């Protein structure tokens, strides 16, 4: 029996890896992932202005505004953005500058004003990028404040104190909720990206194991297989082969991402300044430290969830007789998975809710919700362990009773509705 199990597992895995679908989808995934990582280079290659430099040409009629404005722009922008946004003083008149102004240039004219101390004009041929315009607006406001203080003969020491950013110290009294307020931004941007591959792999898993069993039933080859091996051996071989395939696919996704990063960095280990600032913000928010703490539990929950989804997909697929039936069984599974994905993303909106904490224990979606709630501080490691225990119990129960249902349904070719066949299988004395 052991030899038959490993033979079926090997054949099932070989069939998946050598299929045209596998080759085609991986070529597409490799292209998409590498392209997304290198999107800025692609835009620039096709003539986009993604990396074009914006030149700010300043006409300073006040004689003191230009250095203040330039310093303010440097303080506001990152190292990478400072290279893309340059600030230079122009000796031309306003009319001369308007006549010679190029598309990548923005003219800023500072003028004295008796009531407001300082006014400015922003002149360009076309609309300005929103982020660049926001930087300019903030720098102008800072410049006006400093010019006003100078015009009113404010003491230089006092001026420095007023202009310097306020120092703040954040203290959270509840240790269990000791997470940075920036965590909400991180959870709405970075976390969905991290769990998306897991979400996609589960979809692949359900489609593969269910589709293969459905195909064997529709081609009547199932009768030959079951005459040589037990339904238990057949199902478990499908589960092992499909999970092995999903792990291989996950490794391939990581390889595609690494290739994309190597192409983007041209083989160097240097990190892009914008990415570096994002990583710094992520670390400072406490996201990385909590993720590292939770990593062993996440790996365990991922493996258990793969097993749970593959078992339920295989058990339900045993009731199918055609591809229409297979489409029906996929719908509730996908809806549950989708609900878990969105609940994980929106977990921060349910702050303090008992409902979301209960949902973190629910099998099939706990693998998505529990990590999210732990990272934002709504549950503890004990809750995560409870979720794992509940998931293990669910898998044990599905193995015990699901195998009996599988045994009844695998050779059932009734024309009844699939859910009616499933209900009868549950009520069968053999179960």
C-alpha cells in the first residue's frame, strides 16, 4: 500500500509540473513580477517622465527668500527626491523666464508684501506632479514664516527655536497595544502585499486538487484507480502532491521577485532610497519585530491551512460528476477565503471588537486574520496558539469524517444536485 501511495503522489506531482498550464502560468507570473518591480525603468524606456528631473527656478525679489526656500525644500524631500527636484536662483526677469521656460522647469517668483510679508507665484507650462506641488507648497509656507520672523527683527536664537521641528515622545501605557500609529498605514499597504501570494497559492491548491479529482471522475478513470488503491490512499496522495506543488510554486515566486530586484539594482546590493525610507518606517512602526516574533506560528498556520483547504477541496470534489459541479464547490470556498483576506486587511477598523477576535479562531480564515490582529496588538500569542489548535482539530475531524464521505462520493455518479449528494453522504451509515 505504501508503494502505491508514493506512486500515485509521484504521478500526480509529475502531471502538474509537466503540464502546459504550469509552464504558461509561470512564464506569465515571472514576466508580471519582474515588470512590476522594474516599472520605473519600463516607464522611462517608453518615454515616460517617471525619472525626469524637475528644476525649480527662483526669482527672489525679496533678497532673503531664496536660501530659506532652498533649505526648506532640501529638508522636506528625501535624498532621491532631492536629486530629482533641483532648486536654482535665476537672474532673468519674470517675463524672460516665462518665455524661455521648459516643460520640466517651474518658475517661482518671491515678492515683498506689506501686509503678508511675502507672496509667491508658481509658473509652469503644464500641471505639476501632485507630490512635487505639495513639497513646493510646504516649502513656501515655511519660507513665509521665516521671512516674517526676520522682517519683525525676531532674535536669531528664538527664530531657530521656532523654526525647528517639535520633539515628541510617544508613550503607550497599555503594553499589549504598544504599536505605532503608523502601523495602520503599514497594514493597509505592506501587509496585503505579503499575504497576497499565500492567498493566490490557496486558490491554485483548491483548483488543482478539485480539478484533478473531477477530471478523473468525468473520464471514468477513477473506477480503475479505486479498484487498485483505497479511497484514503487516493485522497492523501492528492493532498501531498498538491501541497508539494504549491510549495514549489511559492519558491518560484520568491525566485522571480529576487530576479526582479537584481535587475532593478543591476546586481548591486544597494537599496533604493525610497525603498530604504519605506523599510525604515516599517521597522520603526514595530511591524517587522512583531512579524519576526510571529514567523514560526505563521509558517505552521500556512502549512495547516494548505492541508485544510486541500482536504475540503478533495472531499467536495469527490461529489462532482462534471465541471459545472466543480465550479459550484469552488464558490463557497473562494468566498470564505476572500472574506478572510479582506477582514485581515481591515482588521484595524474592528479595534476592540469581540467579533473579530472570535473570527481569528475560525478555521480556513484564521491563517489570515490572526497574524493581522497580532501585529496590530488586538490579540496575544495565546490567541494565535488557540487558532492553531482549533485548525489542527478541524483537520483531524475532516480526515476522520471526510475520508468516509470521500469513500461514498468518489464512485457516486448520481444526477442529483451536488449538495444533495453531499448531504446524503453525510447521513450514510458508512460515514
